[in-house]
């Protein structure tokens, strides 16, 4: 597991040192159905355009939930960088949030949330998922260069991931 390093815990980290990115997509499905697809690591690679590997790392655990650790590894074009996270919130159909426990050398902090909201519809169930993340680069002295690059990359890739999720869910 040499592709990621232990997380330093984010001690003293403030938002002015990092960046925030948020993207949303509306999907013709219920909040619960979309939530279930996002957090099912057995099917994650069928829709997630960023990842080459996605799994639960806790031995004997097969479903996501609070306290469960996961590993997501990017595709080759993203350097096959791995990020291990732990779920800190998990409310089916409403919200899930993770924070990094171990990550690549260039990330000091990473946290993400997926918030689901129902949308009134006369033709079936419809929902919006908003994926928000916070990132801080390291080393600190390179943040002025790294943070803007990470913001662009994560904004573009998060949009692609959500489009992939929408296609997957709506195709049934």
C-alpha cells in the first residue's frame, strides 16, 4: 500500500488552506435508490468514471455504514492514487459523509458528503444528489499551485462521476 500515506488528522487545518467543490445532479429515481447505488461497493465501478478499484477494507464487513473504512483508487490516467476513508455519517436516502484516513502524498486533507433531496414530480420519483468535498494539498508551501489544480480536476471529475451515476440509475 505504498501509494498512500497515513493521514495526519488535519490538526489545525482551516478552510482557507483548502478548497471546496460541490456538484449536483437530478436523477429519475428515489433518494433511497440513488443512495443505495452510490454506497454499494459491489457495483461502484459500473458507474464511477474516476475509479479503478472501490472496496470496503474492514474484514468481514460487506455494507457501508458509520465507522466503515473504504478504499477508492483512481484510474491509471489519474496515477492510480488511492484514498482510504471512513464513514462519519450514514443516513440512508439522506446523507453520507466520509473523511480521509490515509491518502496520497499530495493530500493533507480530504472529506466528502453526498446529500440527497427529493424533488416533486408528477411522473415518478425524482431526486437530487449533491456531492461536496473539501481538499487541502501538501506540502503547504505548494498549496498556492496545487489547490487551484485540485479544484479544477475534482470539479470536472465529480461532474463526470455524477453523470455516470445518473446514466446507470436511469437505465435501471
